[in-house]
C-alpha cells in the first residue's frame, strides 16, 4: 500500500523576496513541513522515533526543481511520499502544484542517527516504512555530491544565532539556503530570472554561536557556495541554477 501525504498551503508575504518570488529557503520550508506531517501520520515523527528508537531524523541532501517561480498568495499543494527503507538512508519525494497544476518537484535523503552516539540506524529495522512507500510514484533521481569549482572568488562570514536553530538544537536545513543565497548576492543576480533548481548537501551540523565562512563562485547562470567552519571543516555545499523569466513564469 502506498502512502502519499498531501499538504495545502499558500505562499505568504514572509516567503517571497524583492522579486516577488518564493525564496529557496521558503520552498524548503514547505517541503520540510510536508515531510514532518507525513512522518507524523506514519508514526515516525521526530518525537515518535526518539521515544521508540532513541534516534533523530537528519536530512543529508535536498534538491528542488521549479518550472516557474512561486509568488505571493499562490495556492500551493505539496504531495510527498518515501521510497522505502534500505541500508542507512531513505529518499523522500515531492511533487508541487500551483492551482492544481504541476509546478515543480523535489527529493531529499534522510538518515536516522542514535540520539546519544550519532551512529546510523539501519533503515531495514524501521517497521513503519514497510509497505508504505510511494510505489510507482517513486522518482528515479539519485542525489549525489555535485562537481564544485576548483576555485571560489567570493567569501563571506556568517555568525549563527538563535533564530537559525530548530527543535533538534542545530541550524534548520532551510536556513542553509539563505546563507548561500545571501553570500551569492541573489538580489543582484536574480533580476529577470528565477531559481530553476537548487541542491544542498548537509555535510556537518552547525549550531548557534558558531561562525561559518561561505565561499562562492558563479559560472554563468550556475551558482555555487560552500560553507566551512572556523577550522576549515566543510559544513555544506550548495548549487543553484537560474533561468530567464518567460511569459509563463
């Protein structure tokens, strides 16, 4: 039996940027909330797996592709399902609809880790996932680390604060997109364009009180960012592709 969760919402004034386009971080926020509600319906929400398995959910990579920008007051439907469980990770897929018409898709990779030792939990032991995947809806895309530039020509400093954190005590996954887009100065590069796709890899946890350095580079409409800790340890990678706006956008 496939289990597809559907969430209906609306893009509000807090989600859009100066171009009246839904920011990448806000798009991730919608997907994150849909995934959270889907997990709750399956009995595998954060508090539920903490109680039953003493584990935490962690997302390791997220990808989103849009056919057109989402704008203020757009009605948005997010449909999501998981692909089953094998090994130490599980994919969650997303389809996005505006006014009932497809406008984008996404995928993310999740792992469960022991709350005390941060060791990976073997997904085959997650009984709640058995027989509840998306079946024929499952996407074939596999998320891998992208090829990054050999050199970066921009570098900014970001102090991490209370407002960046979530219920797990570390920086919320959606905020990494803000770190990258701010450092890439999307306010300069985005006029007349929209974010066609983006991908984030979460390499290592970030917490309030830390400082992250974000290196950036651009190759035409392909933008790149890489976050590092104070000691040079990699924290995240980010790629984004811009596309010219058209009448349908």
